């Protein structure tokens, strides 16, 4: 290995290139690149560990040992989700049968809902003894 190749390896490694990419670039064996880098203690610089808000792009401070924060504030989080409703995974849909009219209806998230409409509720509650 020539001095020029050694300098090229050091420069490419500092730019963040991996062993294989350097080997392909210079036409040298991957194992030769690895050995040289390990002997010279040339490490690949770490990637940018900064996290940015999905909505506004501001840097978001992370707390070690906690789940990754994706938004800088609640308002950014709400704006992003309201603008991306197609990405909401709604698993809490439930199919019910109305106690008044007997029609099938779909409800999201509420286990207590028993009527398809407010009118059915009013008729059932106050409309008299003729309950479906």
C-alpha cells in the first residue's frame, strides 16, 4: 500500500465512508482497509444524533432512556396528525346494534354507545313503551 493510498483511506474514512465503499473506490481489498484503519485507530465519525420535529423542523431534545420524541410541542404534534389523518391507525372501531331501531352502526373508541343517533336515544328514553 502506497502513502497516497493511505492518505486517501484516511480522508475517505473521515468523510464517513465505510470499509466496502473505500475498497470499491480505491480498488483495494476490504480486509486491507479494515486492518489499516484498526492499526491506525481511524474511526468512522458518528452520524448526526440530532432529532428534528416532524412538523416544524426545530431540534427536539431527547431524554436518555426514554422513547424518542418526534415533535417539539403538543401543538406541532396535533397539527401534524390533523394534516396526516391517512397515517392514523384506527383499530378501535366496533360494530353495534341500536337498542331502539335495531340498525347496525359503527362506533370508534366508545364502549358505552348504544344508539345509532341521538334521536333513537330520545325516542327510547322518553318516547314510550314501543322499544324495538
